[in-house]
């Protein structure tokens, strides 16, 4: 159950990141871009590790 919620949050983070990239260069917030990318990578890594553990077990 909690992994499903984590997957939804991860997708939301990446969607928000895509919208940030679509903005004009003058309106982009570099700190927000770095934060969203880092958080998205962290969440994706957690999901990947969980998936690999489920295949091994």
C-alpha cells in the first residue's frame, strides 16, 4: 500500500519537474529544478530497490 503511494508521489514530482522545464528560461527557478530533480531521483531509487528486492525474494 505505502509503495503505491510512494509511486504516485514520485510520478507527481516528475510531472511537476517537466512543467518546470517547459517554462521560459526567464521564469524557471533553478533551486526548484535542482530540488525536484534530486527528490525525484531519490524516490525513483527507492522504488527501484524495492522492485529488485521483490524479484529476489
